[in-house]
């Protein structure tokens, strides 16, 4: 029975409508990614199926890439927040304290939803911003109640009208190698003409926050400064942590298929 379940799960993953090179994956109407010979792409419908197979709740307007081996995967979502200014300095220690506070609040909501509990412990990779690629990247280390470690590697790519978010889901033991592969795949990413950061024009919507808020919750974090968004704080990080929780089941099943 156990082997049959493993085989069924593998077959369901393989039956998804994966797109391969030389096709170009369309990430909504804002961006696209040119695929190499090792990377496959799922549109929003199939990404929803993929994530549900791996224990996540349903999602909309999310897209994914993964190598053929499924050693890792990355989920893309666009936030039409407006043009984010990138001239803000980042304080990693202060941001980590904020994220830990959000994590404590989020745990109560995860318990209510019956989701696995993850405790944020430290940066796995401190946040850093590349002005050339307009990419903000960081990684958090999370531990479940049994001591199992999960790492979420997050990327935010600035565009003209908003931010493309991507979360890399990987086994912590392979994160360095998988991060290199993910960054290589990102060389094929680009905003479509008219949506590039450099194409900002006077009159375009400008976000009310900068780089730091992208790490600690974006619009919800900005709203919380005035008190209007405090109720939203318990939800900040739930989506990210839910993906992180799913990775544990994902890799357990993946490794089981290799046994």
C-alpha cells in the first residue's frame, strides 16, 4: 500500500502540464521566464494542483518552476503594489526581530487552521539587495516542534507597477547548490516591455513603503504603522510559512520515491 501511494503521488506530479524549453513561461501579464534544458514551468492552474498535492491550501495567480529532478521548486506571485523605491537601507537585526514577532502571532493562526507549526529562529541568509538586477533576497531558518529544519529562500524583483515575489523551497542540506541553480534559472526571468523597473513614468503609482517592508509584510506592514493594519499582522508570513511547512512533506515523499 505504501509503495502504491508513493507511485501514485509521483504519477500525479508527472501528469501535470509541465512546460519545457524552448517554450517561454508566461508569469501572468507582467513577466516571463525563458526555460533552460533542466527547468520546467507550470502555469497558475497547474501550480495550484502542484501545491495542493504537496499539502498547501489552494492558491490563485501563482506560477512555478522546478528542475526535472524536483530537487527544489520556486513559486512566483506578483503584487501590484506600485513602484517601490530602492534607496532604503536595510537593518537585518531589526528586521529579524520584527519577523520573529510576526511568527509568534502567526503560530496562533496556524493552529486555528490546523497547519504545521514552524518557529522562526534566525537568518539563513541575511537580506541583501542587488541594484543591477533589482532583486532583494533573503532566507529564513524555521524549526518545527520535532526539531526538523526548513529554509525559505525568498526573492523580490522590482518592476514598474509592482513586485514579483518568488520563494525557493529546498532541502536545507542542498540549499547552497539549489540556490545556485535557482539563480541560474532567474537569468531567464524578465518583466515584459512596459513593466520594467526602468520604465517608471511620472504619474505611475508609487508604493507607500520601501525594501524593508517587502521583507516584513509589504502593504500590511505599512498599514500597521498607523494602527489600521494591526489585525493583519497575524496573517503576515502565513503564506510563506505554509510553503515552508509543505516542503517537509514534499521532500519526505520525494526521498521516499528514490528509496
